[in-house]
């Protein structure tokens, strides 16, 4: 697969089939992940695959509690605004994202594979998130959908306990990614265009070009 | 370019030519970046390209001061250990990385383009670093080398002042990436293999397979 197809179409795929992810595909996902850079090339990361239904069954209620907090606390204002005026494009997108996220929570135990990433001594996340994003891109190349969620961070202790993470050694939860073969189609997600979120040489100075439509599409 | 070639060969490229990065390539880099996911699809990010030598000239001394702190404070123990026993593979790698990082600092003003990424309300970095990593992968596809550095975080205030970042609005520095056409060759960086950094279902439980050599190579 061309790198641009992966970069443009790796969007959250939360509706997936329960079919297992073959071990050869898991190897490709993790071997791509560890090629990413890390600060000082320290590689102080751990990748924990979860496919045991008993473990997912214990994590599920924890996740649903965390996601509830995400939408009441973290996105509380945006949800309230969307519900108050549900027909604007922003509100439609917000409520669609919320439904999709809740689908993930409700079906947590049905995902065939999850990847939990952990880092040691990485205060900015810059030494762990590139590797996890590489895992998602490699999965895309293999036809496997992914959905990245940080929601466990809202109450991470129970998840760390279930997974046996040695917090006392300094290991910190970075992200959880669900994997699965999607039921829907791949596509390019709409985004605020480059020139509205980019500057040149100083904050607020136009970047100097406009990109009104995606530079890659099917 | 195949997605795996990008994932396996996008390693820190700090030795680059001063030739400018064409605007069409800059557009590809940023348009790929904004396709990445962000929490709740909030896209609360800003991308600041810097190619003005006057701005780079003001940032350079700040960066060199920060990098000095990285190697005395953050990696002080590793540097001391490497200097004490410089012939082990770990020491050779550490000292090589240090020389390469110092090359970047010494030649800071000579890079033709830099990308500063900023995020709003993203405590884990999970909503900004995937976009920046996508920028690096797109650059790789265009033959442009990148080097990701977080060193400004050691003393970020002067850099934010120079770039005019409205900290009071909540915008936070996430990363700085240098770009340039490399003087050296692309290659697959050596890494600790997957089975040494991965587990399955519980911390410490073997992942169940070994990947002794990179699954992609030239």
C-alpha cells in the first residue's frame, strides 16, 4: 500500500468483525511499531497485546466508566452544545463521534485484539505515540482497522492492576488501540484544512498556501 | 512509496543539505499531518513552519542551551556510563546519538525548514504526536529527512516568546521537527526486537512469537 493511502485513510474504525487477527499480521504491526524513533533512541516502551476474553471482560466495565467520564467531564460542554443545537455540522459530527465511541465501549469485549502501550520516563509522550501510530498505519496496510483511545487515563489504576503493570518502576499507560477487520469502508476523514491550522515563522502569520481539498483521495 | 518502507526507514536524519523544501512538498507534509486522528476529532492543533533565518537565528542559542541540559540532566547517567566504558555496543550507540544530536544543535540555523507542533488540552500528547509523525512519514515519501526533538521542553518559555505562541490561551509546545534533504543514505535503524519489549494479556507474559530480524528491509 502506498504510504499516502495509509496516512489518509487510517481513521478510527470502531465497528469491526470479531474475527481474530492472524499472528503474522500481529507481527507486522508490532515490528513496524518498534521502528519508530524515541528520545535518545531509548526505546523505553512496552507493547501489551490483549486477546484473552477473560482479561477483556475485566477491562470492559473499567473502560465504560472512564468513557462516561470523558463525555461528562472532558467533553461535557461540547456535548451539551451539540445537544442544544443538534443540526449544525459541528453538532452532527460531535454526536456521531460520541455514538461511535460509545459503540466501542459497549462492544469492548468483542474486539479480537487490543494494544496497550506503555512508556518509561517520557513526560511529553513524544517517545511512545509515534510507535503506536506506526502500529495503526501498519494495521491499515493489512486491512485491519484501529481505534486509539486514551480514556483509561481518566481512572488508570484499575486497568494497570488488571494488566499487572509495575507502576512502581515508573511505567505509565500511554494509549489503548482496538484492532479488528472493519465492517464498513475505508475513507478519508474530513478535517479542518491546513491553512486554517498552520502558520509560518510566527503564530498568526499565514502559512502562505491553501490546500482546499485533500491532496490524496480514492 | 510503500507504507512499510516509510515506517521502517523514517529515522532521525540530522545531516542534511541547506536546499529549500519546495512549497508543494511542504503542502504534502502538512496535509498528511492533519489527516491523523485526535481525541474526539477535536483537531486542537497548530502547525508552525519556520524557514526565516532571522527566526532560526534567535531560536538556535535557546535550542543549544536546552540540548546541553538534555545531556547533563536528562541523559547524564547514560552519558557518564558510556564515557566510562566507550567500547560496548550500547556506549557506541549512545555516543553516536549524542554526536548526531549535537550536530543538529550546532547547525540549527542551517536547516531549511522546521515544523513546530502545538496542542490545546491534550495532557497525554496522544492528540498531537500522531499528526507530527505523519508529517515525518510524508516527508520521507518525498525524500525529505526529519529529526524530531523535544529538547525545547527543557526551557520552553524563550522559544514560545520568539514564536509568539499564546500560552495564556492554553497552547502548549509539543515537538520541533527539522526537515532537509539528507546527505547520507536511508536505512533501517537497529532496534530491540519485538519479543523483548512485548507481552500478551499480562505484563511479563511472552507475546508468543519472535521477530529476530526486521520484517521489511531493502
